[in-house]
């Protein structure tokens, strides 16, 4: 377990690095709708035939507000919102297809939210069929979705399976009634057990659970109990990640409890270390940051083979250069650029009515950005990076290594002539190592807190 002094020393605000540059450091002055579409077309031409594309679809509706969540969502019990929204998503997809010179090869589809299982089975079926009728499924395609244990039906699971989905993740967070009440996410273990067993019975090859440590009122006993219950269901993979306390972000509901209700520093780190030890003892291998998988899962196999990938959808066992984000607030990634859709639902509908892809902001990566991005991706996916080739170096590399020398002295990483490796002791501080490479962050340290704490 990391010492008290190390936790105190390195527990600073930092990004989670689902992208580089991180969203607060996107350069809007050099971004335009036209520059994004040029970037998108270039990436599509380069990669569609060789590796296909990924599609992320944001389904923002939820029937109740989970106060730990920082995602873009719309709280409603009115299900008449479903069909107009999915029709808009399909129109956005058609606008992208109109810019493609050939049929897209669809390698990945991921339904996120919000609550994808808020939507009726028939509406989800129409959505997926609407996407697939204009594309070609890759031979090694992977379709996945996020399910809420309280409203995922067996019909949801069966229909999505019939459409090609083989991976599902269920948001669990914690089984403590006290914690669930604080985060407004009441879901008994029986609900999670039911949907997990249904998914396995139907034939899903990867069932995942999302667990969170550092939640309000959460204790060591809560984490142990949650992981023991999780062990009994034996999901194929787990996300065990740190609660990001960002109450300054408008509308995320995190002002429903006090700062002192939240575990901090050593107390929070103990929750992770004890949880991680329990996961290891039950056959789960640590994959990248905050993710664990059984040896039989595709995520572990990709990690062992050095082929793990990370993007705005999280970790993936396969890579696509181009990811198209559909739906309100979704982020697309062409490798050369990022583009985020508008967050307001009415604005989203209006732009689509004008036959415009509803992009609101973004960033076109510079040559330096592309080099730094690869280093951070290497660290996030393989716990190491190298600059043995000339094209992997950049002018500020010596300063970066100098900044990391203190972490080396603390036994958290090893710097060799042309290689850096995160040690086992350094894995909890992975985000700190990435921050040293983040030259945009180093050049302009924020005056106000933009990110959650790294520990």
C-alpha cells in the first residue's frame, strides 16, 4: 500500500486521459466545422478498409438522477422522448455517411449514457438496424452497451444479443444501502445478480461490472462486502475506479452531500488497495488504469499481447483510428482531431434540422500533440513508453524526464536511456506520470480546479 507521505505528495488534481490534449486544453481558435470534417475524411480514407470504424452512441435519458454521475443526461419519466431522439441520431449518422466515399466497415458500436436501457427494446432494435443498413459489419466486430440493473429486461439482453452484442456492463457502484441512498442509486444485489445471470445464460462473452471507490459514507467494510458479492457473480471484467468529486460542474448533483462525507487521501487509497488485493486474490488481473479482467476475457488477452487501446469509450481490446460519436454531447476522434457535439438537446435537434453535424467545439492536433498523445496512450495501456526512434522524441522531453526524476527516486517508475516503465508501486500514480508528459498542462497550470484528484 502506498505510504501516507506518497499519497499526500502526489494527490493533486489531474486528468483521466481518455484523450490528449484533454478537453480543457483544446485549442478552439484553430478549430472549425470544416477543419473537423477534413480530419474525419482523411482518417476514414486511411483506416476504413484496414481496420474499420467505431461508433459511440450517447443515449442521455435517465428516470432518476444518480448524484455521483458527471455525464450529460436528461432526467425524465416521459418515454415519448425516445423515438424523436433516435430519429435525430440516425439523421446525424446519415450526415456522416454522406461524407464517406465508400460504405463504412463497422468494427465497434457502444451504447452509453445516460441509461441506454431506458429505451424500449423495439426502439433500440430500430436504432441498430438503422446504423447497420448503411454499413458493413467487420468480421471481428464488437458491440457493447451499458445496462442499468433496475431496468434491463431479459428482452433487452436477448434482442441486443440477436443484433450482435456480446458485451454488456452493469453499473453497480456499491451495495451499501447507506452509500446507495447518498448517491441516489438504490439497486439491490438481487437485481444485479438477475441481469448478470441472464446475460451469461443468453451467451454474452463478456459481462462487466462498474464499481466505484471513494463514494460518500463508503467504508472498508462496504468495499469488502461489494467485492465479495461481485466475486459470487464472477463478471468477466471490472472497472474499479475513483469517484470524481467535481461539485463545481453545474448540474451533476454532487452538492447533495458534504465534502466531509467523502473519503480522502489515505482513507480513500485504502479502499482501493484493499479492493485491488481482493480482486487479485479472486483471479482478476489489473489492466491499465482502474480496470481488471479475468484471464479468459478479451481485455486481458489484449493487454498481455500489448494491443490494449484507450479512447473516450475507455479501454478496448481492439483499435480503430476513427471513432464517430453520435448523440448529444458525444465526442468523435479521428486521431488527428476531436469534435464534441452540443450538450443542449434543443440545440442538437436544431442543427440537425439544418442538416449540419451538430459539432460544437473541438481540437485539431499538432505534430507535437500527436507525439505526446502516443506517449500518454502507451503509459495508460502498457505502463511504459519509449523514445528510441527520432519521431518519438520532442523538444521538451529532457524537461519531462527531469520532472519525473522525483517519481523515480520514490520507486514509482524507472527511467532508462530511451524508455520509461511504471513500477508496480507506481501504478496508483499513473496519472501523475502522464501529467509530466502533458506539456499543454505544464505550460498553463490552471488557476482553478478543473480535474478530480488523482488519488
